[in-house]
C-alpha cells in the first residue's frame, strides 16, 4: 500500500483528494487528508457578506461532505513536517508517513504583525472581511455607519485575491448610494502598491473604474502602525491617513508549521518550481494553492488551473515518468465593480491581462477587461461551480493553460 | 533602452533608469546613481544593496518585508536609507530590474 498525504482540505486539498481518488486503484493507494477545520468556506463569497447580499449559509459546507468516502480525513493540525524522513507529525503527537505529499494549507491572516491593529478599535471601527466572522461583524457595523471616512487598506503583498479590496470599495459605493448617504461618505483605497493594481493595462481600467465612483487612491502607503487614539494609519515614511471606519487586509502568512519545519520564506510561503510545483530538494512534495510562493495570484482559480496540471503530473510521476505538463501561472478573476456589473481578467506568468473575450474566442460570453452585466452573472455563478465542480475535482470546460485566442494585444 | 556613462563605464538602462544588465554593476556606479537621487551611500546602504543583489540574482522575489527581516536593517531604517519608495530606489541603485509585484 502506498500513501498520498494531503495537508489542508480547502479549495486545493479537497480538489486533489477528489481527483486522485477517482482514478487511483484503492487496493494500491491510500489517500489521507489532514485538516482541523470541520467547515469548508467558499471564501469568494465573503466579499458579499458585509453588504448583506450573502449570509453564512451561502458560504459554508461541512468539510467531510466535500471529500470522497474512500479518503480518510484526520481532524488535526500539522505540527511539523520532516521532509527528509517523509514524515508529518500532528499536534496530537501522531505521526504519518507518506510516499507523496501535497501541501495545501493556504494562507492565514496575521493581524498580530501590525502594531495597533488588534488595539481597542479592533472589531469596533477596524474590521476585515477575509474570514466569515470578520465579514459578519463588518456587516453589522456598516448598517450603523451613517457617514465619514471609510478607508480600505492593505498591509502588504502578497495577499489572497488581490482584487477583493477593489471590489469591496466599489460595492461600498453602491451600498451607500442605495442607502442615500453616498454624499456623506468619503471612500479611500490605501495600498502599498504604486497604483490600484500591478499589471499596467488592468491598472488603467481599474483606476478609471475607481475614479468614476469617486474613490480616492492613496498609493505607496506602507503601514507602520495604526493609531487607535487618533484613528489614523501611519506609514513608514510618516504619512497619515485618518479614518472613521477602517477595513483592512491584514498581513497574509502561510501556516505556522511551515516556519517550524524550515521549508518556507519569511512569510511562511513555500518556494517551489513554478512550473511543476515541486519542492526542488524533495521531488515527492508538491505545494498547491495559496501555500506556494509562486509569482502569480493567490486565488481559487489558480489552485484550480494548477491542480489540473499537478493531477496529470502526479499520475506520470507515480509511474516513474517525468512530469508531463508545465503550469503557466494561469489566473482568472471576476472583478465586481457594483451597479450589477463586473470585469474579468485572465493572465499568466508571462502575459498581463489583456482585453478580449473568454473562454471562447470572439464569442465570450464573458468580456475581458470590460465592465459588463454578464461578467457579473459569471461571478455569481462561480459559487455554484465552486461547490459542485471545482472542489469536487470535476472537469470544467475551460483550459488550464492561458490562451491568447480571443485576446487583443494592446499596450 | 539607452546607454549611459556612469563612473567612467557604459551601462545599459531602461526608460526609467533601471540597469538592464546586472553584471555591469559596480560599487562606484551605485555611488554615482545614488548621487543623482540625492543620497550619499554609507556601509549600511551597501550592505542592503549587496543583500538585494544576492537575492535577486538567485531569482528570489524581493519585498520590503524581506529586507526588513534580513537582519541588516529593519523596515523603518530601510525607509530612512532609501526615502520614498525604498524597494524601487534600492533596486535601481543595486542594478537589478524594477521590482514587480506578481499580484
Ligand atoms: C474575501 C475573499 C475573496 C476571494 N475571491 C476570490 C475570487 O473571486 N476568485 C478566486 O479565484 N479566488 C478568490 N479568493 C481566494 C480563494 O478563496 C483562495 O485562493 C483559495 O481558497 C485557496 O485555496 P487553498 O486550498 O490554497 O487554501 P484554503 O482554501 O484557504 O484552505 C487551506 C486549508 O488548510 C487548512 N490548514 C491550515 N493550516 C493547517 C495545518 N497546520 N494543518 C492542517 N490543515 C491546515 C485550513 O483549515 C484550510 O481548510 C478569495 C478569498 C477571499 C478571502
């Protein structure tokens, strides 16, 4: 009997468990998944919770229900990985051996890393929406917010779903308009980047979207601390941004066991070969999803596209062959901009987001880098696709590799 | 792309003034480029520049936090040494491409 061990039962881990269990012979292979959480979250849905559009029931399912019966789920936390010994030790002291290991422990929030973030205003006037509890608390606070400065800020790169804060301010604009108090609210978007986004062509589009909504961008702002008493953000170069209500994306870090096992970078993300997702020193260890330090977005779509490639490659590798396919960094994100519309970007390691149509060249139905109603329906449909196809590891009619078909090359 | 003569040597730079061939870099070039930015390089500056070059040439993505946890400087000092956009400025003086965030 050989063992495939998967750490984490989030988007990436569940998807791989489902895919592999479907094709591997159960007499030869045992698949084990480790995750302490009993709930699986549809994280993209957290965005809609502060505005009362989604509630808890829309974004949760029991972890167990999303995994195949033949897979053993161990509800515990990984304490340490000993890659040289092919061994994982759990918090309860139990140790697990593996032939192949898939690390899919994602990214977690580390608000403790920013001075003043967990101060007296935390959960009173300072919120985050990257966890379900945080998003629900923010929904309550927004209901009672009747005017003033709303500041959305980002502590550092990289963070998961890099467009979510942009979507948040656009939806906030909508929300206050509907409540008839938009003229009483100033909205600020404060980022450590030099603009709304890193890739120039998409940045232009997003800057325009924000300008049209009267959202002020404050760029190159790297938060040093949060002054709770005077309600302001202070940067390393001593600039200040006052706020009445602050929504923040705290520092994102990989799981703590990564640090303890000395396999990660300074943020506990794990460097891997960007095409095969293999750890260079340990070719039987793969890192999928947000846990990996690769130069593309931390997004469910990336976990999905990379997972398709990894699945093919693992089937080759266990037969003693070389990995067959290369992941190209393909990422694909719907961007809600409010007013019932959304944009869509599609890019990879080498090609920045370009205008055009997706997934079918010339037809769409989705429009890249454009703001349309149908893109918005795409975003909403994604929840259904997520639960029934993506996490279940079922094939979707889109290519894992990015395609230039349907894209217009512009500069 | 353009050529520029700095500290008596010809270097290749892009339209924003970043060197495009890291192997053309010398400490003297860094000193001169720093002067253009109004900075006089100290040993501490050089220690940061060398750390950045080592990491960048090994293919690692650099962040302000990575430099702030390098043990050479903390983030506050990094901002003081290279005011404004410290990572961009330090990369320019270290002769490596402008850092891009991968999104
Ligand atoms: C607000 C928000 C909006 C988003 N919007 C989008 C979007 O529109 N489109 C998109 O593509 N993506 C979006 N994302 C990103 C997407 O949700 C993530 O990229 C994706 O879920 C990553 O999957 P993962 O499996 O790597 O990590 P996760 O799904 O986070 O799973 C990690 C799992 O590992 C477990 N774990 C952690 N530590 C340990 C340990 N020590 N031992 C065992 N288990 C452990 C956790 O309990 C968790 O179940 C969004 C995210 C957020 C927060």
